[in-house]
C-alpha cells in the first residue's frame, strides 16, 4: 500500500488513523487531510516520536491493514474494516 492511496481516500482512512492514534485531535486530523508529512509531524508532537519512529509507526499501520484485509491493528473492538 502506498501513501498516495491513503491520501486519495482520506475520508475512509481518517477514522482508522484516529483509532490508531487517539491523541490526535479533530483539528489535527483536518489539517493532515491525507498529508504524510503532516501526520509524521503530528505524531512527533503528540506522542514524542522521533521522525524515524513516526515513519515506522505509519509503515507498521499500513502493513497491518494490507496484510489483514483492511482490519485495523487491534484498537477497535468491532474489528473496523476499511473496505
């Protein structure tokens, strides 16, 4: 999965990203609006990640969704699906 897919379908992935990183505010989510760079910066600010850690978290998130048929990485009790 490439980030441009998430960027182009932000409305669908926004909920999943919010479940994964609940400290992100609605304002930040609206500002991010699919921007990979802004997500990295917000994760650094909210979670204290280094840039490399934020990138790794995003890559893990994307890989998990891809490998599990659209299921989120265990944060949502109903197993929220993105498809």
